[in-house]
């Protein structure tokens, strides 16, 4: 028989989940918009090419997708840990 979470535990869960969503969305923004548009010239000048493509172009096309998949994995792990802590 599982114990129901208290109101304080529910509020803590909600605040932790919102905090993690904002952190991960910030990383996604920096990886996609930042690396692909805002910092593209700097990345092209200061990082090596990936194949024949400048690094900024590569981040806009492939790197941001890879980072997005890693963010999905991180989100699933963080939420599983938060869910497990809520059940205690």
C-alpha cells in the first residue's frame, strides 16, 4: 500500500520540475539559437571544422539536434528521480 504525498511534497515536486524544465529549455535555446545564429561567426573562427562544414553551421544543423536528444534523455532521468522521491 503506497502512502499519498503531502501537499508540501507536491509543491516541492512542482517547483523542482519547473526548475529543471527551465534549465533544460535554456540549454536548448543556447544550443539551437545561440550556437546556430548568435555565436555562429565566433564558433566558425574559434573551433575546428567538422568535415567540410564550419563549426557554427554544424551546430545549427546537427549539433543542436544531438543536444536536443541528450536533453530528452536528461529530462526523462530527472523526472524519474523526482517521481521516485515523491513516492517516498
